[in-house]
C-alpha cells in the first residue's frame, strides 16, 4: 500500500479546544466523549496517531489554526480579536506539537533529511514506523509583521495559508459578510519573505481575487491543502475549474476533503449529508484528474475533526484509519498503481521534496 499523506489536520486546535490528545486512540477518545458537549458540537472524533498509522498515513500537515472573532461558529470557539492574541494562540499550538515530537513514532518534517528519515521507517514493520508532521499555518494573522516570518520558519513552520476568512494579509472565505478581496500590501510583503525561504503557499480559503494574484506572483511551491471542485459544492470556499487548472499549471496539488457537505450542492445537501458514499469522494478526485489531464495534481486533505466528525463523512469511513479505502477505491475505478500512489501521497511528497531545505 502506498504511503498516505493527509495535507490538513487541526491536531493542536483539537487538543487545546477539545482536549483531544493525538496520542490517544480514537476508541479511547470516543469512550470519554460519549454524550459530551464536544461530541454534540464537533461530532464523533476520527483522528489519532494509532489510527493514522493503522491506516497507512505516514505524513500529515498539522495546522496552526486561529479563528477571528467575527467568524466564530460556536459559543465556545477559541477566538482572537487582535493579531497578538492570534500570535499567542498559534504559539501555544506549536508548543503542543513540539511536545508530540518527543513521542517515538512522531517526527517533525522541516528538512529533506527529516522527510527521508520518516519515509525510511515505512520499509520497517508497523510498530517501527514513524508519522511525520509538517507544520502549516492556516490564516497568517499570528505573524505580527512579515519580517517575523523568519522566527516562525526557525520554529519549523513550512507552509503558510494567508487566509482562513479575512486576515490582514488576504481576502478569504466569506463568513458573516466578511472575507472577499485580494492580497493586501502586508500580504504581498509576506509572500516575498516566504519566497526567500522557498516556503509552501497554501491557497485554500483564499478569496478568488487573492488566489489569482498569489498564484501568478508567488515564486515558491503552491498547494491547496483542503479544497474541493466547485462542481460539487458551488461556494467561494472551493475552487473553480479555472482555479484548479491554474494550480496544475504551477505543478501544485489539491488535497480533496471527504466531508459530505463539500461533496453536494445546497439543493442536495439535506438529502445526502448522512448517506454519501465513498464513490462520491472518488468522483471529486477524478474530476481534478480529468480537468488537469493527469493524476499529478490530486491528493488528500481530510480536515477530519475540523468541526465535523464521523457522522458527516462517507458512510464507509469510520476514522482516519479508513483512508486506506481510498487507494482501494481508486484501484477499482481503474487508476494505475502509480497514479494511486501519487494521489494518496506521492504528489504532496513531490512538492515537499522540491520545497524543503536540505
């Protein structure tokens, strides 16, 4: 089975906000959370280290996610109202990841050497395999000034998404009437700082105007860590055919999200939210491959436990361990072994190989 890369998991946010420790199995957390407000609000948990390893997941992009107050969706959301608050929240999340790196089966991926070391363990027995973590900042407001990116880079952040909703750097997904727009002068300055270190730019959540400017001007590697085609969910949160083709022209990769609400449009969502088959997710992956002419630009970015749980993912899937089913479904759809390996992880590994320092 090919090594699987999941390009978007809010692991630290779930720990600090919901007490979900990545080191504990899904079964342990589910037993503790049964009937709890956390399970009622965010759904039945699906993410853990033991389950990721069991499902063949060898690398994840682990986020530093902060939520602006104007976009809060739940009463107990951890929110920020100032850049300093966003900065402090992201630092707390980064501190949690640095604690995880003490675990014998979790390793930071900041360099090519560290990436190669993680990949080498996947030739060993399962008990000796390591899960690699690439740190991705989702929404750049924690960076107080573009010049401060150097400090985040030194702490291991290798991927930056300028927006979640509107930030000081970029327009983003519209929440409560805010979000539309292009890059700001601060955003342009931050892209220059990122390019100087060959950081990866994550285009997910960027407003369309900002997306087009950034993909045309940014000199480094580009991805969309967790986005779907608008053909399936017609909203500003997702990518038009033109946006997908532009990303492919830059040799980027799209991590598709197996979230039922992202796989159906408004008129379909109520009927299909709880009974979406995995084949619908494979349809979305196939759409990217057909639009771009190859399997080179599609990947997996689950966003599991990102405000939704087991109840809202394809019904054949139970947890992150179920990602192994994606490879089987692609094989049954007629994809070659080479293309299955590329979609399940190889494409994101290619981007990292091109972007990470030696």
